[in-house]
C-alpha cells in the first residue's frame, strides 16, 4: 500500500532542534518557500520538535550561538559549504536526500549514485523532473546539475531532460544513468513507477541531492542518518 510517510520518522524526536538551511535564489517563488522546505517545516512541527530555519549566509552566526541541532537539513546546492561548517558529529543531510528516502527507490539510488564516477565521453544521462516550472539560468536540473556532472567527470556527457508527465524515452538502454529530482510534487507511487522501467533495464538511477552529495565528496555523510535509522529498525 502506498501511504504518505513522514519525512523525518525515526530521525526526529519531540523537543529535538532541527536546523533547516534554505538558500533563496532566483528559482525560489517570490514571497514564499519552495515546496520541499514547506513540507519539511510542517513535518518537524508534527513531530513536536523545534524548527529553526535560516539561509546559508547566516549559518556561521547560528553556530556561534552554541545551539546543537539534532539534525541539519540543507538545500543540496549548499552541501559543500554546510558540510564544512557543521561539526562531523552532527547528523547532516539534504532535502532532496530526505525525499529520496521518502519517495521509494532509496536502495537503488544507493547502488546507482556511485556510477557517476564512471561516466565517460559520449555517455547519455537522462534527467527526470517531476514538475513543470519557469526555467532560468539557475535551474538546477537543466543547467547546474549537467554542468556539475561534466566538471566532475571531466567528460563530454549528453543530457536529455524530461519534465512533468512527459513520457520517458522508449529505449532506456541508451542511457548510462538516470537522475530523478526529489519528487516533492509527486507521490511515492508516481516516482517508483517512473523509475521502474530504467531499473528493469538495468540502468543505474540516482536523484538530485544524492548525486550532488556524491560529487562534493559527502555522500556517506548525507545518507548516514537514514542508514543508521534502517539498522536500528532491524
């Protein structure tokens, strides 16, 4: 059965302090937060925990207050800076990683993400966006992520982007990797079904946040809170 699971179930306890780091760029809707941030705030409050939300530009100021969060969640684009500023013994992850765990296929993402290191000239990567939105030069799926992957691999990679409810290409074997967005506007069933053809074809899959964490060298840290949670549940 497909239910709407809690984002932070097993990670956050009542009265815990959860720090959400939410950069505001041109992709953010004017006057409000993006959906993953809204959903995270609500989920923290539903756990009777204490939610503190800041931009990355105020992170150092916050750390000087001496408050120790039980969990830090950052926008993936700020992963590298935030990881350097948050002590290693404080659990850290990203909004997109939270949704990777929440929207199914997490084990397949764990298996597929390291394949980024093996991409080579001429490989094709399929990027799947769940929503349709106005595209700017700061768009993560269409511009930033392809640029980061090309720089990380030092290779000429070809990218194809499929947005919203558009059909995925018929021959998925042409792709060396499929990268799914966080899927905040989609259901668990929709994300699972969308990736199933690639998984059945043996094509590695990952998602935005896990790919970004891997390319910044903090993949293990970003997924650690969920790995520990899974082990505790066994």
